[in-house]
C-alpha cells in the first residue's frame, strides 16, 4: 500500500541543492494518490505513489551527493547521515510514540503485541524485513498493522546507507566508472524484479535489492540530466505527469511491482527531466502554492495518515466514506502541526538557528529508546491482556490461540520426506503415520502432536493451505496467487513419492475443509472466498469425490490404513478477533457474541451434504469430531466460557486439544496398539 514520501530524501533547501517548487508539486501528486488509495477512494493503483517517491528520493539524494562531489571532491558521510537523521527522525519518533499510546487504548492484545514488534522493527530501519517475512502487503491483515507504512521508509533509509558507501568506494577504486557501475546495478535490479515478482511477490515488493532500480533511476537522472528544448520540455512534462496519473489507475496489486512499476517510474523520470526546463509546461501547474504546500507536508502526512486510518478502523469497525474522509482530515491536521512544530525546526542545522547537534542526538536517542522500550514491552507482555474484562478475554484468548509450537517443523533434510515442508510429531523414529491436509490440519497440529506423544507413535504432518489432500486435484482460489495454487499438485506428488520411499509408514489420515472444496465458496464471514477444485474435466464436488476415491485406493494399494477426518463444524458468523473487538468497543452485546459462536445443526447439514457424499464415496474409515462439539440442535464454539474456534472454520489450540483423544484412538487402532 503505502509509500514514504521523498521528503526523507534531500531537501531542496539543503546546501548545494537549488529549491524547485515543482518537485514539491510532484510529491503532492504522489502523496494524494497514496492517501486516497488507503482511504478507499476509487484509485486502484494509488499505491504506485511509492514508485514516484522512490524516483524523487533517488534524484534528490543523488543530486546532493553529486553536488558535494563536484564542489569538494569528496563525500562527508557523517554530515550526510546527520542531515538524514535530522530530516527523518523527529517526525517519525513523534508519530511512533503517539501511535503506541493510541494503540494501548484501542487495540486488542494480539494487535498491540504485533504493533510493538512493528514499532521496534521500524525504529531499527528494518520493518520492510519484518513485513517481508509476514503476509503480503495487499492482504486483509494489512488493515491491522499501524506501522505497515514504514516499510518504504526502511527501504529508503537502507538506501541512504548503501549509496553513499558505494560512491565512497567508487571514488577510491573506479571514479571514472561511477555512472556505468550504477547503470549496471540499475539494470540488474530491474531484471531481478521483473523475473522474480511472480514467484517471490513479497520479496520483490519489500526488499531494497528489488526496489533499488527505482531509486537508482533518480540517481542516474541526477548524474545525467538531459538538455531539452522548449517543445520537448513541455511534451515531457505533461507526458510524464499523464503517465504517472494513468499508472495510478492501470497498475494492479497482482504482479506488482514487476514490469508494472515501469509506468510510474518512467512517468516520474520524464517529468523530472522536463521540470525546470526553458518552458514552464506542467511545472507551472505543479508550482502552484496548493500542491507545493501539500508536497511540503507530504512526509508528515504520509507518517500520520496510515496509523490514523488503521487505529480508527479497529476502534470504529466498518466506516462509511464520510467518516473515512473525516479521519483523513484529522491526519492532515496532525501533519500540519507535526511539520510546523517538530519537523521544520528540528531539521535546521545549528548554524541556521537549529538545535545543537549533541542536544539533538541526545533527544533523538532518548525518544528512540522509549519507542524501542514500549514496543518491546508490548510484545513481551503479550499486549497487556489484563486491560480487558473476562467476557472479552475469552475471545481474546481464542484470537491468540492459533500460535503453535513449530520447533519440529521445517523442510526435511533427510528421510523419505526430504525436501517437503513438514512437522514431526510423537517420539523420534521413522514415521508410522502420515497426517496430510490443508490449514485445518495446521489448526490441529498441537492436538495431533499431543495425540502422537500419548500414543507413542512417530508421525509426520504435511499441510498446505487451501489444498485438498488428494492426488491429481488442482485448484484456483480467489484468496491465493497462481504460484500458491500451483503448490497444491506439486505437494501432492511429492507426498506420493515420499509414501513410496517410506516402508515404516502404516496409516494415513486425510484432513480438509471438505465443504469449501465441494461447494466452491466460503460461508458467512468468508462467503466472498471462491475456490474451484479440478481433476481433468471434473470440477467441484465431482473432482473432490473422484480425487478422494482414487487417493484412498492408491494408498490402500500400498498396504496403508486410510482414514478421513470429518470436517469440524464451520461457524459462519464467528471470528474471535471481530467478536473480541466488538465486545471491547461496545459494537455487540455478550448475548450477540454467544449467538455468533455457534451454528444450527440443520444449517450445518445443508452446508456439508455434498462433501459428505464425496467422503462417503471414498470408502475410507471416517473419524467424526462432531459429537465433541454438537448436540442434536446446535454446534457450539464455546465450552465452559472458553472459545474453541479461531475464525469461521479453524479450531484454536484449545479446540485441537478436544480432538486429540479422537486422533490418539485412531493412531492406536491403526497400529494395533
């Protein structure tokens, strides 16, 4: 989503850099696009404002460093980094402290815990690395991350460390080859981004090596600003601005950055090459006082708008357009105050009337220590759950009950399952049972591990989210990328090969969200999710039924005892996070929360009719967890005041513990223990 405005780059008012108001105008275009995108305006590619900012940042930083080289023949690294610190740190630290304070008042424990971790990473210029290791930038969880926007700030700050050091080395080793070396790095970064975006979308989105070409586009433009005539300048200016605006409506999250990032980058480069030329062109419009002012507060606006929208959304729930616009206005007001009272005075050098360097460094260090300390405590103390009453804590605990012990999980280095991402359970030794499934198996992992330990049975779990455990079945899912879809058949074939290499294996349990595959859609809160399972010409229920029947037959043909776990009940209206948040903020009553935490038996029967037929046709032993949670009238997600479901269809670890005896009985029976 978010882009860090290039105000973090060299200011046009810094020594050696001529102030150009039209650059502030370009900043205004970019930050307006980003804020509009986050506020829900119909600007589908507004997130591409980040690319505009990156090019501008590279151009201004490059111009500053090249100007210093031309004037002195050297680069003063300490002075450069001090200017960057003065420019970036005060406003960021103020935003971080206020956001942490607001989070303590509003966020649920799991949200505050994660925000604390994000704040620590952001203060260490490493939040892009954190978010790279988490879910993708465009997923729904992004709306629960108040510091997500700092990823691009981290990218630029890493660039501010790398570029001056690189230029310093080139001065010593290859001064005359400085620009060619930068051009080679630019080409390598661009090629890697285009080649790897499809397979590694998170890495190419968040990491400097894949974003470096955008920043280097600006640096190279600063090293070689083309001389253009009046007509060409006017055409480049308006053309560049048009390409930027078009990119905000044409690019899409799918496959971004990849080649799509070329649009905003090229448009920005065209506009920069034209601005300040012999004719005003687009520069006259961009130099108007309104866009110039918006550009001057763009760094502050970027810093404030995202946490304001995120925390307001978590506190208020679904908001209409008018309320979102109101919160944007709040962010603008905070930005103006922050820019005028913090950012502007503290960026001045001592000789210009600013705070003396030792005082500035001491104050910055203290504020950074507070951010690190508060963020660290929020993480270590699990988000201070004692802030909420017991009736809310039941659902809060469920919202955190999907975190499991992964100490025995990972890509297996040896044995029959070598190369597969799997979890080992039970005592050490060659695996005797295989549990194969989707995210429902992941939810059962700790329960399965307890069952295997109690039964004394070595086992292995292999799960892949959204993938039906059946040979030959493929899928296309709205909540997955094509690369993730492709992992389903690849995993199943790897399991087939592993089974043939595992003479110790004696039994297999298949675990899945069977109704999802048979019906082709989610239910209740996740009804918008769509999936189509396929096997040859078969689709949906028919593909699932055939795939299960053939899979069971193949496994039994190798002497294995095969069972299928009946799907745990779906709770269409229950999500522990949303119920906890609703109770905490007064959106729903306790009675409404309890009503959501269940499903009528008749509704469940209608939902699972097709999948039950597919399972029955497979001819395998059936393990039935429904009696553990259901009576004749209703299946309940609550037991003794505790919530056993994480969301509409996944158990918590506590729910998995309820199923563990059933799994233990199957393991012991399958192995004759």
